[in-house]
C-alpha cells in the first residue's frame, strides 16, 4: 500500500478497487464513476449521470445516487475520499493511488507495459461512455489530442443541473441538501427551467412546513419562470390553490398541467388534484370518478411515491363520503408503497377512518405516530382527534390537557383545516371553557375541507351559553 494513500484504483487491464490491503468487489458502474473522477477531475452530478447511464434526468440521477451509496459502502472508513464541493463530486487523489497516473513515458515505451484501459468495460454501456473510454485511452497513450479544456457551462444549464439535484434530494427526504441546491440554482438565474424546478422544490418545502404565504410566493415565481407552462409546476400550483380554498383555480391549473404533460409521465397526480377540487366543491359524485381514474393510473405507473400520493387524496374523499371501511383498505395499500413525506397524511386518514368506525383504541394508536411530527398541522390534527376519542372514552381531563398543549400549535399553523379540527375538538370536549379560543383559532382560516367547517358551525350554534 502506498504510504498515505489507503485507496488504490487499477484501470489498466481488469479494473478494480483496493481498500487498504483488500480488493473488495465493487459494482462496475461505481468503478466507471471513480475512473471519470480520477482522470477528468471534479464533475457535476448530472454530467456524470448522463455519461454513465441512458435515460431521463430523474432516472439517471437516481442511478448515480445508488452507485455513490454502494461505492461508499465498499470504501468503508475511507469513504471520505469521495466528496462533494459546490455541487460537484471530487475524488481526493492525494489519498488514492491510480495506476495509469503513476506510469511515465519511459514505462509506456517498454513493450508489454500497456494493457487495455478499463478492460471488460468497453463492450457495454451508453454510447457516451464508450466514446469517453476510447478517447481517454488514446489521450493516455499520447495518440490523441489532450483532453479538451472544458468550456464554462452556461448559467441556465448549471441551474438546471442544480434544479434536478434539488428535486432528487427532496425525493430522497434530504431537505437541507434540496434547499441548498435550489437556492444555488436561483443564485445563477431567476428564470428558466432550472429556476422553475428549484422554486417548485422550495414551494413543496414551504407547504410541508405549513408556510402557505411563502409557498404562494414561490409558486407564483415558478409559474412565471418559463414562457411555456410546466406540468409539474401546474400540479404544485393546483394543489396549493386547493389547499387555500380555491378549487376552481386548482382544477384549471391541474388541467393545464395535463395538457403539457410529457408522454412518458403518468397523469395520476393531476387527476387526483382535479378530484380534490371537486371534493372541495362537495361534488362528490364527479370527485369519485376522478379519484378512480387517478387510482387506475397510479396502479399502472411504476412510481410508488405517486401511488401513495394519489391514495392520500382519495382517503380524504372516502372518509368524507362515509366509506371509512374502504378508506382503511386503501390506507393499507398506501402504506405498502413505502415511507414518503405524505405517509403521515395516510396515518391521519387511517386514524380518522378507525375513529369513525368506532375502533377507538386502534385510532389512538395510529394517530400516535403523528403526535411528534415536525409539521404543525399534522400534530394539531392528531391531537385534536385524539382529544375527541379521549372525551368519548370518558377521559375528560386528558382530553382537556391535550387541547391545552396544542392550542399554541393551532394558533401558529397556517393550515386552516388544522385550526378548524382543533376548534371542533374544543367545542366537543369543553364548549364553555374553550368557546373564545375556538372562535379566535378559526378567525380568517382558509381550508378546502367544507365538512369540518360545517361541523364547527353546527357545534357553535348549539353550544351552551
């Protein structure tokens, strides 16, 4: 082992990776990744992904993330030789011995010294990878021109790379990385597809934090960032409009997104947004048709995340229309898809369905998962339904204590539904004690849930004076 270089990379003959004194098995795409970083220097994620895989940006970036995960596991304690700086991947050559970089011109002059560069990696892979390997071998042998000086990437292209990176980090539930990449994209340019994608990521993050005013600002900028409508931006804008109680705008935006949807994309989430807009208008018959259409599209598509998202919309509809038994069944289907940011909303709907079916202990157990959730609205709704369950079970003191603990959270959230849920629980459990707080809590609140508003108004008119 070379002193001070615990990692070795063999690229002549059969490519292999040395870690310490061992030569562990390393995935072939991970070896190609290390070869590019060793010989071409630091690289943006999207360039690496496009070089090593074929397909659309989201898919190749996913493949890159998986390859990085695997190679870091192989590197073990030396994984920090592979680092990210300024949204580029670097290989620390001060700690990595690369055989081809150790050869001198005298070595190359000796007959038999040269072995095929990346042997075994030159017969398959994307065309751009095969061309890179051929060009790199020629350069290393001195038969071809030196590596071309990389031209400065235009800001719009760099912003697009960063926008895709932000989206990938968001989907992998790495919000800090997603926000950093999105803001870096916006520092490069306020307009264009990359800026729109970055703003869309920031919009979703603001929605998840119940910061709807900020979400509306980001979303408006995203819609104005490109001359032509972007399907994903329209979906986000429609979803946000529905949350804010404007179902007509939500439907228009979702349909606009459908009109600009790329052929390979599933329309499931856009159908679900239209369905939710009909739910908000209490046209439940039309909503059911759109929900079923969305569910069929989601089941036919390969995205488990979209499948879970569509079911999240549908579960509210089923509870609202009294079909809580089917809500339980579809909640199980949603949870089988995996754990995503919307999974907590599935637990919320499942707990509500169990409550309405009279399975009070099961409902309490399901809602318990959201009691400490970082999203305020989820915590408030979970605690509010829990308080109603406790009240029904005769545990009146615990119900009041729960309401008292969550009142500051209900006052802080911008989510109108959570505010009304707390007010309903307050007027259910202690109408005389909490009447003023309930009225203040819903003052100015907006929601796309007309049923909880109606429930609150009914309790308000019948509460004891």
